[in-house]
């Protein structure tokens, strides 16, 4: 297993209890086979990597410029220092995700775990590849880029650069929404503000097309059934503990009411911080699963014929949008795509082929299901 941190605060080493210096590809072996001390013995191993995305940007830019300079010596791309690119929003995050994708595709590990930053930063990072590809295409569509003549070395070099970047972000977007390969583990604590944010994050991940594998509730106080929690001595510690247990249980019940009785992994609130492999292993052993349904799945449109035939047909597209605020939901259409915006996020959904020859009739939201209805456009509908 490989654990990769994209958090620029680089706290991964603090948690694992070993130095994990920021680097582009320098792995730190945290655990090897427990009996022999050798990973080759078949006991498995744990590697850690704290990605230095700034150094990664500098190295990748130099490689790209060297390649393009050989093909287009008059392009002058080499005059752009990699430090200048670091000011572009999202560049380092996209490169970090791209590096993680390459590590996952290498086949060296059975599982690659990405330790993300805060919720807002993580969501922004996950949306960057699709957003970047969308705006590049709108600003300079591919058919226009490729129609330029090769006589202008600067333009040709820029086109080649954009083609490389576009191909990379498209592959990255496809990877993030591949539910067979990628799953998010959402970690929260049993507190109302945190639980409310977790419920919204579930909706955001569903809109983005990212599958949520499980919800982990951390720092849960456990009630020891060997003790009687009534008629306790008058001491603030007893009152605090019993009140916190009741409060946490109330928060979990409210979470169930908001998202349904989803299966949870509950980890106890320990007296000491779980730092290092041994303490983390003990925390894993102490965790327990609470049965329930699977978390809400990613956005998957379904299309069917509601009524009519020919030009009188009415088609409908249905999408599940869990945990989204209806007042913040906006819809739009750009060419062959439906644009869904909610909660500060925007998702571009490619319409089915039959709907591309239709105009939007109406849309309505019932519960968490969005239905958009279409009718054939006489100008483009097959005769």
C-alpha cells in the first residue's frame, strides 16, 4: 500500500511517526513484513510519499519545454520560468493528481491512499481537471487549435503544449469518476457542524461523479455496558462523559435522518493521539462497523421515452442529486451538454445522442431526483 499526501502542510510524517520529507518521488518505507522485516517475504508493506508539487511543477515544465524546444526552436517557451507558472490557480494541484494517477497505474501497490487537505481544498482539487478542460475548450476549441498552420513556431508549440495538457486532464477526469478504481472515504467527527458539512460533501461528490466508498466517524465515545450510567458520583467528568455520549448519539441520528441509515465505520476517541504504525494499528483494531445502506452513488443519468412518437415525443433524463440545496440549484445547456451548478460546484453532463437533437421542455426537482424533459427539435430531427 502507498499513502500519498497532497496537503502542502505535509503532516503525513507526523501521523505515521516517521520523517516523510516533501519530494517528487522519494518513497519512505513505513512498514515491511512484520516477522522478517523484509517486504519480499510476502507480508506486505506500507510506503509513504509527501508530494512536493512545486518541485514537480518545475521538473515537468523543464521536461516539456526541452521536448518542445527540439521541435520548435523558435517558440521561446524556455523563457518562461517554472516559478511563474506556480501563480496559476490549480496548476500544482492538477500536477499532484496526475502524479498520483501515474503511481496508481504503475501496478507497484495494491492500493494507493491519497490523504487530502481540508474538504474545500479537496473538492476544488477534484474538480480542477474537468474545469480546466472545459475552459480550455471554450477559450480555444480543439478544431481551431489544430487548424493552425505549422509555419508559426510559437503557435504550433502552444498548440502542442495544450494538446498534451488536455489529454492528461481528460484521462485524469476519467480516472476520478471510474467507480471501479477510485473511491472516496469521508472522515467526520460526531459534531453537528461537521456532520452537516459531511452531508453536503456527499452531495458534492455525487454531483462530481466520485464514488463514496464509506463514511468514517472518528473520536466516538464508547459506552461501556459493564458500568451503570445512573446514580453516578457528583463529579463533572461523569456528567461530561454521559452528556457527550448522548450528544454524539443525537448527531448520528440526525445524520441518518439527513442521508439515510448509511453504513458507518466508528473509531473510538482514545486518551492519547494515535501516532505511529503501532498506535494506528490499535485504532484500526478498535474500530467497529455499523451496518446500513451504501452511501449515495455518483451522478448517473438515465434517459427514457416518456410519451409520444416522432416530433411529438417527450424524452426525460433523470438524475439523483442527494444532499443538494434546491435553492442553490441552477441548470443550463451548452451545445450537447447539460450544465448543473449547485453548492459552488459545476458539472458538465454530456447528453445522450437522442437528446442532442432535442430542445429542453422543462425541469423539476422532486426530493433528490432531478427530471429534465426534452422535445425533438424539428430543424435537426431525422425526417
